[in-house]
C-alpha cells in the first residue's frame, strides 16, 4: 500500500504542531520529554522540526501528557496559528 503524498496544508499543519510542542517543552530537555513520553529523542526531534508532519495519534497524546498540555489545547493552538489574522 502506497501512502499518497501530503498536500501543502498537511505539511504546514505538521510544522505548526512541531512548533507548538517545542514551545510547550520550553526549557525542558528533549531527552527528558522523550523519556516521559516513551519515544526516542530522534522521533521528538523530527516531530518538532516538522520532518514527521503526521505523527501517530498515540505519539502526540503521549507527548501532550508528558508536557502537561491537554490535547484539546494543543489542537486549538495548531488550528489557531493556521487562521489568517
């Protein structure tokens, strides 16, 4: 099964998600957050940089929990930054 390529909006949404997670991480180390979320540091790095624009739901949920950010707030932040000002 071949996955269809992502469109521009999907890639941008992944970048916004990465930025939101990076902002929520603040001064905490990638190592600490990745460990708390049960993922590799490299996975976190790729998500934060937007290189993984569509991470698995359970990965995002684990990161949100590790960062103390409700999923609804994270989703709203990613949507809000997409809206024109």
